[in-house]
């Protein structure tokens, strides 16, 4: 059965059980401070489990893109080495939000595997939670009883807390689970060792395929458990593992999820899969990682130097490094796989098809730059090896190479072992640990438990319509970190404060406590579905009613910048073409930033046209038309661009200014005329095919023009107020060039006069015409002078010292015949004498120079020069 069909069977089966089938949510998470990537099928539904939002459908099923490369679930280092863990994989899941529970979850899972897919019962095992004393939880008898109806009792295994108690994180929803494992070994192997003893033992052919989680608790910060308001089911089945079972192969990589990619890697790199373990691992790594990276980019996460972008960059670099080392590919090639990937997965995940060109370009660019790093690193490592006495390379040096130049440590180790050398790993680890501690110390945030004062309400943001309102605190907690110190997070029953999101910063403001005192709100963010206000302190009486007030000025400026961002987007598509797509934005009160796909630098004329376009719309005084809670289709009919990966169940909000229609949750001006004026302040490239415009609006443009004007007047002043300042500067530049020429001429003349003086001063010592003197000349003239004297005086040994801006120089000229006859070497002489001026130098045997920082040593150096001939 083809993978395509397997996925469909799963969705059809759960549709027949009255589940709503929804598309995968994005793999990249933009507004979740607790998580960078979707790492399990339940992530998009978190807020339903937390009871912060009501699900539109109580039963849902889907195939969710997951990425396990950071945080609690991190499989990265295993990937490629084993045959059943991936970075990115699809998780098939069915959910009950307060609807069915253990009985249905268990019997449907069984029905699907055994009756629909016809998987042999005799290769299945299931596990149930054995209980945990410390949590006061006993054996999951209920699940056991349901399983007993379906499967032989001796195929049911007791599982411990590690394997059979699922937790979202250190805090949050959790519950016991039942796993389904398959044994796909041959009959022969099975006869030798029972499958039961291999469950949860990391055996590549006895693997977990499906995890059924029965969510009924919430883990609190103090470690204790409390019951959730209702019970839920969350199941996750590894799609690629299921395909392995159904296609009767021994590895996920032998399923049609991966074979097209593997054939392509084989063809491009001229390596065969299945002949050599190292090559195989490399091929698996590359065909796995290209999926993760391509989908991350398609979801809007470009590789970068920090955060989620850095995680993606590291995955790609791991793939490049394996190709470089084991497949011997020294030029970019991974980007070529995107075509195959998009053909293979585009039908189910249209984002990869739509973004194919961008994904290809970005990967290629990354490959190029990392391959350059590798090349440079190899040269540096060569240097380190040459300077190493003995066979052990210092861990500190290797760490430097790793930390400063991004050169992978395992590559260092490999190269050393090829040269029969070793690395001082413990020193390396010490350095690594030190660095980790440094960043850890900076990042640690300590969070107390929520203190809940009253139940949270659901639709609580009223800040589109008002900037001040009476609120009550529903919950609060203290958070402290090195960076921000101690702050209180407050949640209100409703709020006018906009929480950071959709590229727009969070609101600032204050709440009024008694006697006109205020507590400042320094930021507003969303966590799951809660709007969290970061307050400087906690009110003495948190249960009273407060007046909550948004900083109006800051909000207004932010509104101007947000609306301008929409107009800018429209302008770019109008002027550059519809290939322009938004790739990111940051809307602050001071300025705005807009990243978009486009392949060349904008010309001055294009920038002007874009500014004019936006300013024309500002002048046209276009009123805001806002549409809240409308279905996606209605928004698209109005002209809003369809976005991939909108989360299921969300209605949308559309913002319209004339012909500009965007899906947007941000805040805007009432009328474009509020913006007053729009000005681009920079345009640059941030990645291959991605440009960035930074711009300002309103008052900020006044300041911008004022500052520019002031600078201009100051320049004019300095130029003594000419009529045409540009011409005045050009005149100055010309004059400057002419004067430079004149000075050069004068210096040459001076040198000529000097030459005859100097020739007179030459003294003969031991058959050598010797001259040592401190001169006031620049390097170029001195060289000319030395060579000229050399043509007139034979057997010449000339050494001159110079002092320029506190720096010392030595110039040494020796006639060619002396070099041979007396084996004098100017290069060696300046190197030795250079020490006296605290510097170094070198050159040819007959002419060399040295520079140093100690002019006081010049006299001594000149004195010492005599010793070479006496
Ligand atoms: P394992 O112990 O095999 O790593 P897990 O306990 O981490 O699995 P869950 O978190 O329960 O797995 O995820 C649910 C299902 O997703 C698993 O049963 C498995 O089929 C699949 N799965 C988990 N991690 C991966 C991965 N890295 N690559 C592919 N499939 C995975
Ligand atoms: Mg795991």
C-alpha cells in the first residue's frame, strides 16, 4: 500500500467515527514562548486541554507535521544512525476534547490496525501505566481491562512513568498512556527471542508506533497534580513507522516516504545506498534533514543566527557536513532535492509546492556559505596541527575553531584520527560547559505557580475599540530572570492591551491602584490563549477592580506603522510584481520592518515609486474597514491572500484600506491620513531572494527630515555657505587631489637633494660602503631613494630608520653582490633589528623593511647594524 493511501485510510476511518478532519497546523510556532516547533500532534490543540478555549469540534483527526530537534523532545543526534527516528515526521492523531475516553480510544486504535489495515495481531504488544507512588497514582486497571478484551493478556506490558505517563512539559496537562508496539522481525528471529522482552529496548524492529494518551491531570510548578476540568484523548502515531509496517520493510527509509529522495542523493553524489554503513548514515541524514529544513522554510522560518532560525541552520549544516565527509560532495547539492520533495509531498502539503523556489534558493545559499566555512576551517585546523607538539591537539584550540568559526567538532576529531592524532576532549568539554553555563545563566527564568483568583474568560481582548477599561485580575504569578529582574504576570478578565503577535509589539501602559498610584505594564504577550501583562509589581489588593490604561501615544505610532506595513506590501506587489510575498515583519512604535521575497536590489527609482505609492494612499484619506470573525472564504473573496497553515477552527479578521486587504489581528489607524507621511530609511538583503525594507511614519519622518536638514546646514556652514554645496564639495575634492600630487613632487625633490647629501655621508668599513641614518621620509620615497643610491654607490649597505605618527620603521638595502659575497640578508637583518623597535618585518635578501611601535629603539637598531659588517 502506498503511503498516500495509508494516510487517507487513517483519515477516512476517523471520519467514519464522526471526527472532523483538519489540515496540519504549521510546524513553526510564531507566538509560543514555551516552544519553537510543533513537536507532537497535540500542540495546535494545547489550549483546549488547558481549558482556555472551547473546541469547535469535540472530535478531530489529522496528520500533523512535527519536528523533534530541540527542547524536551530532541531526536536530532539519533537521526540517520537509526532507522526509525526523524527530525521532521508526520504524526497521525485522533482527539477527543472532553468527549470519548479510554474505551473508544483503545478499541478504535485496535480496529484500525487489525481490522482495517489487517496488521497481524501476533506482532502487536501494548503497554499500560503501572502507577507512580510519588504522584499517588495506581495501576491503570481501566485501560488494562479494555485491552484484555482485544489482545492476549501476556501481550500487555506494564510501563513505568518514563514511558507511560505523558507530560507536555515541566508543567501542564498530562496523563497515563497506552502504547502500541510492533515486532517486524522475521519468524526465525522471533523464535529466538520473544518480542515482549524487546519492547522499549531501542530495538530497531520492535518499535512503538502509536501512543494513546488519556489526559486528565495538570502538573503544577510545585510538582503536584490536579485534575483537569474534563478528560481528553490525545493519540499520536508515527506515519513513517506505520508505512514501514504496511510496506513490509525493515526501515522507515525503505518506504516510499524516503526512497525517491534516497535515489536522488545516490544519483547526484554517485554513491550507492546499502553498501557501506557510513555512506548509508549520510544518505539517511541528508534525505531526512532536507525535509525538516524545507518545511521549516516553507512555514516561514529562515535559517539564521539565533533562536528557531539557528536550530534550522544547524540541521542543514549537519546534513552538509555528512555529505562533505562521507559522500565527498564539496559543492552544494542538497538544494536540488527540493524538486523531488515537492513532487512527493506537494499534494498533501501545498506549502512546499508554493514555496519551492524560495526554499531552493535559501538552501543553496546556506550550503555555499557553510562549505566556505568548512574550507576555511580546514586551513585553520591545518595550522593548529602544524603548531601542535606531539599528537594531542589542545581542546581549547579545537573549541575556538568550533565556537568562533562554526567548524564542527566531530569533523575535527575525524581529521585528527586520519592523521593518527587525538583531541583533548575533556578540555574541549570543559570549554563547552563554560560556554553553556554562560548562556544558561543569562536565560534562566524562574516561574512561580499561577495564583488563580477567578475563572479566566474566553474572548477578553477589547483593545480594538478602547484603550482604557475597568478590569479584575483573574490570575497572577511572579517570574524572575537575570535579564529582566522580577516581574509579575497578570491576566485580566478583559483587556485593552494588545499582546505581541503578528509582528506587532505588545502594548505598554499602566493600571491605576489606589490614591492615583499606578503600576506600569512594560509588555504584553500571549501564552497559549492567555493575554499576559508584565507588571513592575503586584497591587497590594489584587482582588480589587483597576482601571487599565494603554499608553496611547505608543499605540497610535504602532498603528501608523502597522497600517503603513500593509500599504507597503501592496505597493511592492504593485510595483515589483506579485512574486513579492511577505516573509516577516516587525511593527514597533518607532519604526517598521518588512521582509519579502524579491530577487534583486531595489533601484532608487523603485524605492521612490514605492514611497510615492504609499504616500498617495495616505493623502487619499482611505478609511479603515474592519471585518471581525468572518470565515476564511469570505476574506478571500474580498481579495485577502490565502495563507498556508492557518490553524483549524479559526475564523479570521480582515483589514481593508481601499484595495489593500489583509488577514490581520493587529491594530490600525482609523484613516490612512493619520499616518501623515511614510519614508523608507533602508533597503537590504537578509538572505538569498529575501529583501528587507525599514521605514518610518508620522512624527518619526519629521525628525528624520529635520536631522538630515540639520546635517545639511552644518555641512553648508562648514563650507562657508556656498550657493551650490555639491559643487563646493567636488571642488574641495579636486583641490585635495591636486595638492596631494604637488606634495608628492616636492617630496621627490627633497629626496633628490637628500640623495647627494647622503652619498657624501657614506663611510667605508671593511670594503663595504655603509650608511645608517634616521630620515624623515615616507616608505615609498625611502624605497626609491635607497634604490637610486644603490645604482650610484657600489657595495652599499644602507639602513634607514623612520618615525611616523608614533610608529617606527626600518628600511634596509644591500647591493646584490654583497648579498652573495658577504652572505648578508636584508630580510633577516630587519627581522632581527625589528625586535628593537618592537615589531617585525621581512622582504628580499637585498631589500627589506620592518615596522614597529617603539621609535625609541631606532637609534640602537642603526647602531647595531654596523655589527653585521665589522
Ligand atoms: P520513541 O520512544 O520511539 O522515541 P516517543 O515515546 O518519543 O517514541 P511519542 O512522543 O509518544 O513517541 O510520539 C507518538 C508517536 O510518534 C510514536 O509512537 C512514534 O510512532 C512517533 N514518533 C515519535 N518520535 C518520532 C521520530 N523522531 N520520528 C518518527 N516518528 C516518531
Ligand atoms: Mg522519543
